[in-house]
C-alpha cells in the first residue's frame, strides 16, 4: 500500500524567521533521546525530480540552507498542523526508530 501526503506550504518573507524558529523548536522536541541512544548517519531516499526541484527551489530562494534543511522546514510546518495527540504518536514512532538506529549502529 502506498500512501501519498500532499502538503502545501505558503512561505511569506515576514514569516521566515517564525518558520526558522519553529524548525529549531520542533527539532529540540523531537531530539529528546539521550546522546547514548541517538546516532546520526547518512542514508539515501528515492524522490522524484519534481520533489527534488521543490526542495532545491526552497534552498535557492533562501528559505532553507540546503535540500535537507528544506525537508526539516516542511516537516516542522506539517508537525504544527497536527493535534497534540497526533504529535505525541509521531514523536513516539520517531523515538522507536531512533532507538532502533542506535542499536543497529552499536553492533
């Protein structure tokens, strides 16, 4: 089963700072693991050229520093649309996946 999520994000120059702050605030919330339980490594995902172009456009216009930052920006904006119960469910799922990554990298 394939699930596609379409999210439209309207970015206004006056809101750029608010969005940037929101990204870092949500990143702090999502990073509630102990340092021992969290690892960072590069991974690859396949995306269409259209998605890549959208990410690059956000970076080119200065809304994000890179395509990776553009993904973080969009995730943060999407996270802000969720109900608190949905946010908690998502945070729990991310926590489980982060712990799994840490266990795999410890071996």
